[in-house]
């Protein structure tokens, strides 16, 4: 069994009954990119944490700039792979740019489901679902993947939900992206509950869709011809281009986090340049070229570009060397873990973990953000349940606070769903979609820390 490139590059749009149309202006995959760019969820990433929460320094990357940089890397990597694949298999009707545009669009959206305060926000939702006095009881009433959707809340699964349902909610399929882009976006093509079993391979590390969105992913998987893994669970082999999307993200955050750390004074010039030069062939030549660059920050940017180019080149070789195993589903490890430069690349992660991820200004705000996210969920689920179960007899407080939740995340005319799973799902849609600043502002309002005009 093997996946096949012509089907893997399917242009069929989720939720659309229209057949793909040939055009010389914009390809379907370019349209995917544009639809994501113009979505409100993408714009909100400008105020979502990458590493440094609520930073006052305008140079520091946010989720938005990180996604744009990942997308640029993904386009380069995808296009290079596309050239090789088309040449190797003699594919007709496809261009190398198609591969690049699929990767670019998927990379652009890869963090779109992250809650406020980055990974701390994800941890907060999981912690709330398992330990909060009221929330844990509510989640505990659910079963199988419906329960695990919250206990193991995952930004990747939330991202799939956003681009296929929450953006343009009146549209079947949400943004109605192509199946190729949606499959490349889904790095973890499995449901949340695995019945206590743990499977090997990076594709099974996390979940890629909620129980509510399983049918949508099954449609995508069928359209592009993903191989289904054996067993009773909803589990597939990765789309080959998902390995490139993952690699582009890995390259971006490993290199860029170090550059941001340098600009904020967490690393010395020598520490950063030595670490970057370890990843680049011909160190003596590069040091000589650096002497022609006067400003140290410009030298760091020069080396950053060189590092990215080198890792892209090695990633291309690795992908093509393993293409047959990738298509058969037998290759299931991150590309960066197989590169000749993997030890030097891992060193960048170690530097970040030892210095910037644990920096006081990072940890203190993440800790506060953890409290904000948990408390909003705990307060609002009680409000929504009260209105759902008692209607007009709900407490005045509940009937007042539910007005702070947009109708999209409650129900038509703000009548909550009778299904407890759906109520929880819509609430996490609401809270996880907040920006860092909005989450803090709303928290202050509902707790009385700040008052309008105060």
C-alpha cells in the first residue's frame, strides 16, 4: 500500500460541491493562502504569545510573525521538494509551486488554534478540565474522545476546527480549503482517545481533530488518499507534506527564538554566533564575510538566514531519500531528527530552554495567563450550564454574564445546547480564540478588578 501524489494534491474543497476549476490567475492552493490571510482568526495571532507574552518590544515575534516566517520557509522547502518529485515521477498537470503553496498555506495556519499565552494556555485548559472544582466534574461526565478533547486539549485540533468550522460558520467546511492543504496542515491525524494505548511515531503524538470534527477529517483523508492505520481508532498516516510543514515550524522557532533572545539581552553575541556557525559549512569563510557587516545585530540576521538555508537544503535531501517510506507510511519521525545537523539544531533548543523559556518575565506572565484562562473557563461554564438547565429561571448573574459570550459560542438567540459536550466545546472555542490582551481584559471585568470608566 502506498499513497499517490496526484491524489495527495487534491484540489477538492471541504464542504463545497463545486468541481475545481482550472485558472491561470490564482491556483486553488494560492486561494487557500489568501483565505487564511484574510480570516479574523489569523489576524488575532498578532496579539498571541510566541515566547515573550505581552511584550512591549515591537521587534519580538508574535504568533503572527512566527507563522509568516514559517510559511516562507515552508514555501521554499515545498517548492524544492516539488521540483524533485515531479522530475522523479513525471507528474503531469502539477507545478513545483503547487507543493510550495500547499506548504505555505498549511504553515500559515499551523498555530491558528493556539489559545492565549501559548503552550501555557493549552496547559491551563487541560488542568482546568482535570482538576477544577466544577469543570472537572462536567468533563468527567463525558466518555471516550469527547472527554479526551478537553483532558488533552490540543491547539492543533483546535486549529483544524477553526479553519473547517468556526471561520465562516455558516459555510459548510468553514473556509472551504482544499483537501491537500487541510491534510498537510494536520500533523497528528488521529482522534484524541486511544483507549489507553500508546502508539509509536510522531504522527500519533497528539490528536489532530476533536470528536465533533472527525467526520470532516475522514472526508479530507478520503479525498487525498491517506492510509488508515490498523485498529479500532480513527488514525491515519501523515500526508507527506505534513513532514515539511512540521520541519518549517521547527526550523523557524529553533532559530528565531535564539535571535529574539539575543535582541532582548538573554544571549551574548558570541553565544549566538558560535551556535549559528556550528550549523553552517565553511565557518572560516562565513566569519570573514561577517567582518564586512558593521552592526552586530545585522551579523546575527545574516547568520540566521544562512542557518535556515542550510537546514532547508538538508531537509530536502532527507525527504527525497525517504520518499518511498513516507508514501507507504513507514517513515514516522520528524525530518529534523534525521538531518546531519540534528545535534547542532538540538543545541539551539537547549539554549532556549535553559535561558529564555524560563526567564522570569516569561514565566511570571505565563503563570498569570494560566490563572486567567482557567478562571474564565470555570466561571463561564457554570453560567452557561445554569442558563441551559434553568432557562428564564437562571440566576440574574448568569443571565447577565452570558451576554459577554458571543452568540456563536452559546447558541442561536443565546439558548445553550442541551448537549453538555457541545456546551463545553463552544466555551473552549470562545476562550481559546481570545488574544492575550482580550483574555486579561475580560478576566478583569468578570472579577471586578477593573470597571468601565474606572
